[in-house]
C-alpha cells in the first residue's frame, strides 16, 4: 500500500522529471525509496535522473530484483551495456546477474522481507532475452533509440522528429519556444527602450520648438528612429573602441559620449538592414518551430492509443 507521503513525493518527482530538473528529481526519488525500497517507479526515475552509469546500473538492478520482467529496466540496461565495448551483449550479463541473485537468495522469507522476488524459473531468463520492441508499439521491433530518454522506437516512431520520441520531441519544441521568446526579448528590448527615450526627447524638443502638431509628431518619430539605432550602432563600433581605455572619470565620460554619437550616426544607416535581417531570422525560426509543433501533434494523435494497433 502506497503511503500518502510516498505518493506526494512521487508526484513531485514526476513533475520535476517533466521540467527536466534532474537534481530535484534525484532528491525526491531518493526520498521515495527511503520510505519504500520496493517502489519500482522511483528506482526507474533514479536510473533516468542520475548521471553516472554505475549508479544507473545499480538502480536498474534493484528494479530487476523487485520485478525481474520489467521491460523498461531491461531495455535501459541493454542501452548501457551496448556502450560498454568490453561486454559484447547483455544476455550473458543478465544471466550472470540472475544467477548471482539466485545464489544469494537462499532464505525466501528474508528475500520477501526485503521486497526481493527471485526464483530459479528459466522463463525469466527467456523474457529477459526477448527481442527489443518499440516503447509505443510493443508488437513492432525497435530500429532506433531516443537519444534523450533512451526509449526504443520502431521505424514509424523514429520518422519526422529527428529520431526523438514524441515525448522528448514535445519537450524540445517547448524548450525552443522559450528560447525563441528570450532571444526576441534580448534582441529587441534595447531597441525599444532607446526608441522610447528618443520619442520622449523628440516630443519635448518638438513641443518647445514647433507650434504645428504635425511637426511635433514628425520630430517625435524622427528622434525615436534615431535613438532606436543606437544599440545596433553601439555593437557595430564596438571593435573600433575595444582597445581604447580611459584613465580618469572625465576621460571615461568623453569616451562613452563619443562612442554614443558615433553609434547614433552608424545606427541611422545600419538600422533598416539589421532590423530587417533580425525580423526575417526570427520569422524563419518561428515558422520552423510551428512546423515542428504541428508534426509533434500529428504524432501524438497517431499514438493517442498508446498500445493500440501500430
């Protein structure tokens, strides 16, 4: 029977996994196994979240102690064994592992107290040696493996998402979506801020110098355009002023004042071209992201019945 505290920790750990926060997931999964050493889901979660292969193997073997037929643990252990060139295949390793566990499990009562279920049934070895199948379509043979989470995938599941499973594909889309937002804000925020500063300055000057509303509006827009090019021009002249250093406060003031004026002039000419390039660049990224998101949704609809007909 799962305790309420164990269930709360497990739910929080699963949420941490979905966020990709491995550190918090490890801490929460360890809390679960401390409460219940036979919790298979927690051991599998630790195997995913831990970085060291030795620790991953330990967790996966604990899963096989509790549930020798757990196909997820078998597949993940197979994936780790394939990386070890000194061991040609997993079958011999798993057979040796079961033999060792069987020899250590003389007292069945003690094993049941530990939550370990180990017998000499040869069917277990046969189950461990069965062909690897797709995570989403168990009746289909696996032809690839997701590079992020290690799920084994059939030919249909590896197409369209760059070899990723649909879960990781959706995660990548969300990550790229957040990255695109941050890049847009980081790129255009200085331009917007300087444009607003220029607009305010232009409005003040226009109010004092012109009586016509049209002239005041034109002056406001002109200053906004001029100041919007300052961040672009500032980067453009960065190499020119890179080696220039000031030895006093007054020298520092004039250095930045001159650089600002040069950036203002350079920005007037560069701003239309650079702004156009940035808009096209982000638009292409947005369109590519939209196509990828649409593809993920199509695959999700196809796999809505997870263990249905392939």
